[in-house]
């Protein structure tokens, strides 16, 4: 077992009378590429928002880097790519460079100036995702796949230890999707960045993640992809005869 980045213990959360998470416990381990799957309304995005401190569980505890989340203040260690990151006002008059720089304002302050060292961080993040040559381009004029890479660079610029993603491939074409996953593999395996991804695309994660959390009816089913027995978990969670088997050897 590696170092725990986030640990949730016995958390519950509901909307009105609907309890979407019921006494759930799990952890995110340093170096993970973790997939979170489940039927619609199963609480995937809710769990992600609890990990990020955007909502508080109605019961249970959350620890981030071994600190109670209520006291945690090193949010630069955590990157986030929201659902439909590319679905914004296409006429928004911001350059790629400005979009990525926006994630540095918690460091420099809203009234602070972006200095040379900060610009170098922006350039490095854009270089990592292959978008440096587009840094002066207006974000709304880029393709969906290019926009997605810009938002990955925005998450990277603060040098996070972990990046959370909520349905990150929505709105991009198949070629861009494959390119996205190759980039994620590089960030995870070569740079050691922990990745957590909510997705409906089980066919995609069965080739890429090392662990799966599957949510259904308030319960959480956990699977290590080094073992080829995920089909039983999906059958129980999805209630289907047909399922998917996950096998990874790396």
C-alpha cells in the first residue's frame, strides 16, 4: 500500500430523501490512475466533489494529505478538470496563455502581476500538452481536443500531485480522445502525477487505469485492475448479465 493522498471514512451524502452515498470508505493512493464509474445518478460526481472539498459529507470524515479537509490549505497540490471543460462561451476573448495563467492567481493574488517565473511555468505546462505554439491563440477558436489540452495545462501549471477529472472526454472526437489518454498515461507513469477520473466509458478505462471504484445505489465496489475479476463487480453494480473484464499487467 502506497501513501494515501485522500482518505474518506464512512461518508454519507444525500439530496433530499435520496441517499447517493451510504457509509462509503475508500482512499486515493499516490501514483494511482483511478477510474470512478457507475450508472447515472450513482454519486460519481458527488464523490468527486467531496474529494475536492466542494461539498461536505453529511456523515463521515475526509483527510487530504493526512490533514482534515477543513484545515487543509495547500490546494495547489490538487488540479481539477471539470465536466465539459470545453463547453464555455466560444466568444470569450481570452488567449490560451491567459486561461492557463488564471490558475496562478491563488499564488500571485488577483492584484499581483504575472512575473517571468510564472510565465515560464505557463510555457512549461503548455509545452507538456503540446500547445505552446498556440499560447497567443484565442481559446474559443481552437478545436475541442485542443481546448481540452489547454485545460489540462491549466491544471498542471500549479504543479499538482493529483488531478481530478469529471467526464474529461465529453465533446472531443475519437482521435483527440486517444491523444488525451496517451497524455494522461505519460503524466501518470513518467511524471508520477496521480489521476482520478469519473467516466461512463468503461471500455476506455479497462485499458488505462490501475484501480476502479464502481458506485451503485449508495454502495461502493472497489477493484484492483491487476486482477481480472472486475466483471463480477460490474454485474453487481449495474445489474446486467453482460459486463466487462479488466486485465492490466504493467
